[in-house]
C-alpha cells in the first residue's frame, strides 16, 4: 500500500490502531466488539467518516489475497490478523452498516 493510499483512510487508521490493537481480545473479545466500542465512543462525524472509508476500503480489498489483506491491516495500524480476506470484508461490511450506539 502506498503512502497516498494510506492517507486516504485516516479514520480507519485511527480506529484500527485504537481498537484493533494488540490487547483487543482481552479488552473487547472480538474484532466486531472492538468496532462496536469505537462506535459507542465516536461522534456522529467520526462514524460517518469511518463508514465512508470502510466502503472505499471494501472496494480496494476486493482483489487482494489474504497476505496482502493482513499487510494492509497492519499498515493501517491494526494488530488483529484477519484469518481471511472474507473476515475483513465481513467486519468492514458490518461496521459500514452500524446504526446508532444503542444497537449494541
């Protein structure tokens, strides 16, 4: 991933480094719960930015293999290692469709 591509996802980088970190399983249990925690913590503007970037990132990863997906997650600040490209797709797709924090 190039630096310009990385700069296209500032909210994703902030969320991945802040919520999909090395203590994510101890703190949240699952990547989905980690992103739901972000959702509860986030302002409406942060949520909108994250959803827009998640939709763009979904399009970007559609042709990547699992190793490239893992490198991408790491480059974006996450320490979670997706078991497959489909796992990241499912996580981003779910997050792109989250509603208000009360849906937890």
